[in-house]
C-alpha cells in the first residue's frame, strides 16, 4: 500500500445549506480532495429556486475549473462572468428538476461509494509512477460534459445521462478523469493547443490525446472486468471485440500517418473532420489508445507503461509499434 493512502483525513460536514458558512462538502484523502460543493449547491438551487445558490456556486473552485476548461478549448458556452456559466448549466430549472431525484442518488453514491472509499485514487495510482502523489481536486458537478480535466484538477458531471442510466459508471469515469489529472501533472501541466496550422502540430495533438485518453480508458479496465461492467459503456464493448479493434487500429494509424508523414503541410477544414473520428465518432484515441496501453502493459510491464507518461507521447505509439513489429517477426 502506498504511503499516500496511509494518512487519511476526512472532512465531511456537508453544510452547504447554511448561508453563514463556507461550503465544506469535501472528503480529503492524502493530498487529494473530493469536492462536492458544486453538486450540493446545485441540488439546493433546484430544490428552492433561490438565486442565492447560483451566486454561491459561481464563487467555487469547481466553477473556476470548468471556466478554465471551457476557455482553453473555446467551448461555445458562457464563460464570463462565471455566474453565466452556472445559469447555463442549471437552466431551464423546471427541466433540470426532472432529474433531481436521480442526481441526488448519484451524489450520495459518489460520496459514500467513491470518495468515501478513496477508490479513484487507489485505482489510478496503479497506473502512475510509484513516487507520484496527487495534489488537486476531483470536483463533482452538474451539467458540464461527462467529465473533464484541466491542470491538476478533474471533474465528473453527476447529472450526465450516462450516469443517470448507469450509476456505477460514475465510479469508472471518476477513475478515468482522475488519471488524466495525474497524467497532465506528469506532463508538467502542458496540454496541446488547438490553435494549430501545420500537420506536424496535428500529429503531436493526436499523439498526446491518444496517450491521455488511452491511459484514462485503460485505468478502469481491470476493475470493470472484475465487476462484470464491460457492457454498459461503448468504449469497453468495442475493446472486447477483437475484430472491431483490428479495424479501428488500421483506421487510426491511417489517420495518424496522414498527418505525421507530411509535417509542413497546412491544415484545412476537412482535416478537422477527420479528427472527429478520433474524438467523437468512433472515439479511436480512447479505444485504440487503451488497446495500445494494454499491449504495452502485457508485453512489456507496468513500469514501462507508466514511465512513458513523462516522455513525449510519440514514444507511447512507437513503443507499441515496436512490439507489433517484433510480434510479426516472431521475436516475441
């Protein structure tokens, strides 16, 4: 057991309803804080309709985290002032109230079964270097994506339809997003810009996000298999289909080398359409990335897999390609 898990500090007052006190809906394990303030105050707002809670949410670190993410990726949603983002996520109130009961069940599940057991941190540390320690937050929010990472903080949206239908998916995606926070920290908090003009930059973006999303997806695979939870998420249904993954791998590398082999070429609009296959459509950098991570883990070892995080993400792909070449030539 790692040293970080031996010192457990729990702060679980959950007093967001008291107007004269700062929100303390947090559970701290080691240097990682599971922060429920955004989710708790969102529930209070939906219960009461009192705009006071919107103002409280706007001042939270979780909200600053979401604004930072939305600004960096230029998402087409309100970003300033912060309260406009909060209003956007919690509107229309009558519609959001329809999921309030399910949301509150997810919130209780996240407090007791996820943060209370420190499950995400324990699982993520299996796929990070031995000396790594978290030093940020895992925020639980309402209405912003499935989950996101920015700098050393990650978040999970407990109101997402995927979690309303499959509550246990919150657990696995908390692992996914928290691993991202460790990954980004090991990359010195550097994330590639989307403001790029050359194929070389596009290839580097593909390398980074294949590495990031592949490791995040792989980090919960063993637990999913152990708990027979491979059939409630499309990424893992795909990973269990070897014929499909063979097709995905070919398509992924066709796209990757399209950019890698012509580094000075200017990016055009249709090039971004090609990238959508990686991120949104077939989610190739999640699925192929996880397959690459699994192959490195099984054919080499876990230490090699986690050491690659600190290296240029091109090395993640090249390590896999070396394994595949050796396998074909009969060296392994």
